C-alpha cells in the first residue's frame, strides 16, 4: 500500500537520520526537521559496538564510516595504582559478528553520512525548523514549526521525536522522564600525546576510589589522532575554572601520573543523567533515542542504544505505515526497547560507574578479583564481551513479544 503522508521526524541527530534512512529504504516517505541551521557537532559520543555496525551496514553507510575511524580490538580495565587489571579480547566474537571490535569515530562524522544517504534515497532535511507542537487524529498528525519565514504547519502520518534528552516532543506528550542526575560533572580533555607507549589500549577504564575515569583514542583531526581523557573534577570548582587549560593540564598530570607537558586540543564539561521515559508512544506520536532514554558514558551505550532503538522502530513503523501491520506493533517497539534499556543499558552503565569508583577496599578488591577470574576463563571472558559489546541486549530485546 502506498503511503499518503510522510513520517515527520523531529531531530537530525544519529537516531533521527538513521530512522529516516530505514523508512526511505522501505519506500515510506519521511521528512526530518532540525532546529539548528546545520547538523549539530557533538564531541561526546564516539564508540560504536559491533551490532551497531551491522545495522549501519543494512542502510549502506558502514563501509564509509569505517574508513573514517579507528578499530579497537582490545580494551582494558585498569586500576590507577595497580595498572592493568584485565584486557578484554573482542576477537572472541568472531563467530557472532562480522565486526569483532569496538570502533571509534566521532558522532559528528556519522550524521553527514546518514544525511547524504537519506537524501540519495529521496529524503529531505529541513534546517532551522524548531518544533512547536502537534495535534493528532485518526488519520495523521499535524505539526507546527517555527522557521525563519514564520510558522509552518506540516501534515504527516506519524510524528517521531528524536530531539534529544530535552525533547520537545516528549514534553508535548506529558511523559515523565524517570530516573536521576549524577552529582558529578564529567570533564573531557582532548590531547595529542600518544598514551599507547605508556601501556594504554585505545580504550581503557580506570578504577580508583577518587580518581576514576576513562580514556579513548579518537581519529579527530586525522593522524596521529586525539586521546580523550574523562574524569570527574573537584565539585568545589566552577565550570570556568575546570574548563581552563591550566586546570586540565594539572588534572591530566595527576590522573595519568605522567609528567606532560600536554598539548590540549579541547576541554568539555557536562552533567550526566540516567533516565528512561515512562512511555514511548501516544497514538501516532513516538519518541526514540535520547528523547526516550539517556545514561552515563561508561560502557559507551548511549549512542549505540539510540541507534538500536531507531532500527527497531524503523522496521516496525515501516510495516505499520504501509498497512502491513496494526499500530499495536509500535507498542512492541516500546516493550522491546524499554526493557533492553532498563535491563541492560541503565543497569550496566550504573554498575560500570559503581565498580570504577568503589571506595570500600574490601568490595573494590572483590570486584577486581572477579574481573580477573572472568578474563582468565575463556567461556566467561566471551560471555562478558558478548554483553559489554551489546550483542546480548539486542538479542534480549528481539526475544520480547
């Protein structure tokens, strides 16, 4: 059945643009509306897990994306005092995925690829269109956008909010964003110095009762790449103090226990939330990605989870829009993705943070010993990387009716 009205997608981030590509490939027209004048440039997300690459391959962007980034076949959990605790080997996933590695590439390099692919499929992205509100009836949704030329009204079959953690679409729905905000701020410092000669894999998490954090090498700016170091700064300091290069240099020297000097490319600070929307759908209005769930970055589940949700929704929404399935299929999207997020993304990202920052010496020692025992057992080692690479969460979601 042909689709009379397009699906309206609010937000040109990865989830919104991926969803648009999925729909366009399924011959379901979509329009994407972005409040900004150009694609947002987000420096935070940048680790891609194997199932995400598999999904991106289905819409024809994985190969170009892989050419832009860094393959990470092994990653570490370290103790700031102890050094390497365990090193996880993703080659154990060779029988489970064509991409047995983590992949590092900035989010802002993925969104242009998705936009180009969507446009090649005949889609359109409207910039400088800020979502105002929408009404729905039995046959569609009417949405209003503020544009430089005035208020624009657009009719669509469905409306999808992919407009981030502060989602205007979710606010329109009146849906609670359940959870909490972590008290710490997260400081990210980008440096040009190579940390590999000091024993760091391209991705490492550092456990310490006070100075815990994470390290990632990114391709930003081309070879030799950029190392991002994430750690919580002193809560007594202001944002301006923390963002200064002098503070960052002192913090790096202390955190890494290396003398420097540091060639600091950028600093960024942000607060982190653990929240999941109580509902993902009201009639013909649906939310996806950060509009539906957000989490801390320890485990790199945020961007991946948003994309997994977009692919899950896209497959179902295409069938509904073409008249091949009842609208109740959209409730299955919510059941599957909300369960996967609560059961894995939220629980595991919270657990990752707790393990890194554990202050009780006895509990900390038990945690580290348990990780060593898992890594030393090939069966448990593989089970661990199946979960940490999000293969398990995708399978778990698919099993829910």
